[in-house]
C-alpha cells in the first residue's frame, strides 16, 4: 500500500532503518490490523488534550529517530490515569531522553514529542513476528508473547505467503494452544481474530519486501467475539542498496 511505501521512504531519507511507533501503527491501520486508539503530541499541554480525547488511562512513549529501544532511554510511561500524571510523564520522558543523549554522546532529536495510546486491557499475550532469511526469504512467527517468548521459546514458523489453514495449523503446533482453547475456567480466546492479524501481516510483508524484521508484541487476544489488538509494533527495513 502507498501508505507503507511513503513511510519507508521518509525513514530511509532520515537515515533510519526502523519506523517510529506512530508510523508502525499507521501501517498497521492501513492493513486493517486492530490497534488501540493513538495520537502524538509535542508539548505537555497537547499530550494532556490528546490523552483526554483518547480516554484514560493512556501510555506515553518517546518518538525520536535517535532512540530505537525506548525503555532503555526511560522513554515509556504506562497506565497514566490523570491529566497531572500525563503532564508529569511527558516532562520526565523528555528529560530522560536528553540524559540518554548526553550519555551516548548524541544530540537526540525531540521534535516529534511523544506517542500517546490507549492503555489496552490485558488479554492473552501472543507475538506475531516476521524474520527474513537470506536463503528462504520471509517467514512469519507466532507464539506466546510478552516476556514469555524469550523464556519459553514456544513459537511456530511458516514461510510467507501462507493460507488461513496454515495459520491455524501454526497455532495448533504451540504448546500454549491450550491457553487459547481456554483452561481453568477461562473463556476460549478469539483465534479467528488472531488468524486475521497473521494473514494481514503476511500480506503487508508480501507487498513490502523491504521489511526485514517485524514484531507485534504483545498482541492481546481476548475472549471469542471480543477480538484482538496489536499493542506494540516494531518494523525494521532494509536499505535499497541491499
């Protein structure tokens, strides 16, 4: 889609091989992938106004071409429930980003301000990701998400493109599939909604082969009929000369 191509072009022109949080969410939205309401703000007053429009509680994250790992720079504040909390979080994030730049010896660009998003209700955490192998090309990964992906490594892979049947088969290969089916009185999760996200991500990568890595982690999957949401998204792209 043109939206993604335009964003990737802007990123590369700025010397970035990654897209910013709001850009990633713009791409997700263009492909019909469900995401929480979001906006951006460059001042504390604007952040408060945008937070009120989205509805409390909200999440604030630094937006800067110089900061890829936002948490490492103290650039993330979650579960902000009041105007005062948002204002304080905005100012603290900006200060943390300046200090991060000083420690790294770089002049951090803070002109884009912060990303503001709804603090989504917890669901079953799933990761939907993409990697690119030099020999085999793009592959989609799905598994138990959040912190568990590193610890349990309960994931399944398929080469892109793949079918809805492949997506469902992938999920059934997971040890954690029983969680999606519903255990200990928990309602079964909305697997249909998760499959739609997987297929949309596959289509995104087919149409934008410059994507070399993508993480939708966590993706919250709710009870049947209540859907799923991609809460965090990270997209890395290749330079044209590659």
